[in-house]
């Protein structure tokens, strides 16, 4: 794949996260219950068009239902950070 000046220093996984773009987010959500303390907060940058997929992944994990999911938005109005609070 072509590397451009804007992506030259990004880790490979950040640019190519599986066929649907969610493999790393899915892995993180699988492991998160082991690490997120009570009253803890987890922040993760997401792609500008990944909000609906993140919601679906979150809702499919019963062990995360003790958490609340919200998003922080960039200046263009795209969800760019998922925020999970336990």
C-alpha cells in the first residue's frame, strides 16, 4: 500500500484494521472489561465514519453494559473519540 506524508509515521494497524476497519476496536472492546476499573474512563480515537459500527460492537458485548458509551466530535462534526465510562 502507498505511504503518503500524512501516514508515514502511523502504525500499520492504525491504517489497515481488517476488512471492515474494526478488527482492532473489536479486540480492544473484548479485553477492556479486564482493565477498566470501576468509575474508570477509556478513550479511543476512531475513524470519522465508524460511530455506528462502534455502537454495534459495544451493544453486542454484555460485559460492557455496565458502561456508558459516548463520543467526542471533531470540528467537522464527525465522532472521533469513543468514551467509555464504567
